[in-house]
């Protein structure tokens, strides 16, 4: 389950922290996972002073995104569940601090989209894919998710990712503008904290305002209820 810790002025949000990273969960957005993640966001939203955020998973997973079994397998669950995930994306975009995603492994679907809510993205160099599998799985992109992807990525990359479900390894993801850099597994989190630390000084409402203006149309789309 997601947990916050702090390294000087940088918050580190780990989606899981198992004793054996090879046994790490895939961090799908289950209801329990979202409960804990929303609690972490509650804390981050009330911070003041210098701050930045790094998020990461463990082992071979950053996040596999939607809890498909629950959302599509439970009568009446899909629309409110997608609305809840959309709201999590919106809250990340609205955080008043620089955010850095340490993509330690597979980031699929909504897990990949969550990385796009971050200002900076670094990816493990030897393992894991960033992928939007929706087309391959005959799943649509809700307007909020469509807007997020197309706002955060270059047009050619958006089309390739959304139209083909292409799996991007670290080097491909960097070349496509999905991530800003790569690092070894052992150095990834430290490198992200190092990148986040100088940005703690610009935390506050002005940074939040700049980002929310950039993503203004996306925030409207994310907060338009599913029907």
C-alpha cells in the first residue's frame, strides 16, 4: 500500500515496499490502494514551505493501472470508479510542488497515465515497459484520459502509444519524449530525489497555478463525470 516518507524536503511516495522486491505487487488501482493513495494526497496538499515529491513502485512494477476485474466485473462500478481515478490524476496535477516519477518497472494503462501527471519522469534502464494497452484490449480512452495523454506527450508519441499499444522500453521512451532520463535500478530513486531537491524552493501556489493553467482543459475533462 502507498506510504509517504521524507528525505529532507523531498517526499517519497512508495506504492509498495515489500521485503523481497521480486514479490512486489503490481500496484493496480484497487479500492484499498486508492484509499491509501488519497490519504497521501491529503497530506501532500496541506504541506507548506519547501517541498517536492518523488513516486515509485518496487521490483518490476510501477503500476499496472486500473483494477479491470473490479471495474468491469462489478455491476454499476465502472463510471464512479473511473471518476475516482480521474480525480486522483487531477489532484496530482494540482499539487503545489514539483513531482518526479521514478518508473522502476512496468507502467501500463492508468499507471502509465499517472506518470504523465508528473513534471519529470525517469525510467529504469534495464527492465519494464511504458504502455497504453487500451486499443489492444478493445478499451476506449475516456475523454479525461485522452486529454491527459495528448496534453503531456508529443503528438507523434501520443498517436503511436494510443493507436498501437506500443510498448516503450526505457531508451525508446526517452527518445519519444515520454521520460526525461534513464537510470539503473539501484540509482533510480536517488537520482529522482537529486533532481527534485533543487525544485523544493519553488513549491507553492504559483507553481500550482502555472501547471493547472497548462492542463486547464485536461482538468475540466478529468472532472466531467462519466455517464
